[in-house]
C-alpha cells in the first residue's frame, strides 16, 4: 500500500515539515518588513516563528529520548546521556 505523502509519520518527516512552516513564517516576516507593514503584525509573525521553533525542539528532544537515550543507556553510557540532558535544561 502506497503511503499518502500528506501524512507525516516519521520524526524526520515531522521535523522537516515544521522547518517548512518556519521558513514560511520567516519569508512572511521578510516581506512584511520590506513592505513597511505594521510593527505589531510583524511581531505576531515573529512569535509564530518562536512557537514553531519550540515545537521543533520538543519533537527533536522526544525523538532523542525515545532512540538515542535508550541506546546509550543500554550501552552503559549513562554519564554521557545525563550530561547531554542536563545541557538541554540549561537552554532558556
């Protein structure tokens, strides 16, 4: 059975889809600035980019936890895993 391309199923597909959304928002911001649009409207678009980036981060972290972290723990790399995760929590 052929998979419908409209439905993103893998984490990679989902991440790439989110990047396309972010690129669209960024293009809109660039166009708005070039066209001297209302500043508040530009800020709204910028916040949409920030929200989309946070969603991308969460998707990537979730995939990392389900794959890489599990693999590292099975390979007795708990120190590496812990250090990586602690670095993620340092981001604000």
